[in-house]
């Protein structure tokens, strides 16, 4: 599914189920909360922290989807075409970082 289509689906969901968008500051706080939940799973499952029993059934994909949902809300609220912005950013990174990572001795095996 395209990012544009995802933005449209989120907008439809908000209209049909969410009453209205939360304001941008509330959504920014929600985004921070959701990113924190992703960080908790990563730190405990893949990092050095021990995983609590209550965290073992947490679904990383579901938490990443929560982050994506709020990002799409923010894009819709601010009139941002996230698909165009993503393609533009990928082009910038491709041009800027073409050799950068290949020449990084820290990334060599």
C-alpha cells in the first residue's frame, strides 16, 4: 500500500471512528509515547536489558504500526504529502550518502 493511500485510510478512520484529530501537540506527545514503547521492546528484546515477563508478549510490529499511525495523523493535519516527502528524502540521502557508509571503517566487518 502506498503512503498516500495510508494517509487516506487514516483520514477515513478518523472521520468514521475518531470524531476528529487530536491537536498537533497532543499527537506529538502520543508519538513520543509510542516511540517509547518501541524503544522499550527493542532495549529489552535486542539490547542488554532483561525482558520483563509483562513485555514478552508485546508485539513489535503492532507498536511500530502505532508510531506509523500517529505520523500519518500528523502528516494529514499539517497538509504534508508524506509520500512525496519520503521520496525526496530518499533522493537526498542517496546523493549525500552514496559512498559515505561504504567508506566508514566502523561498518567494516
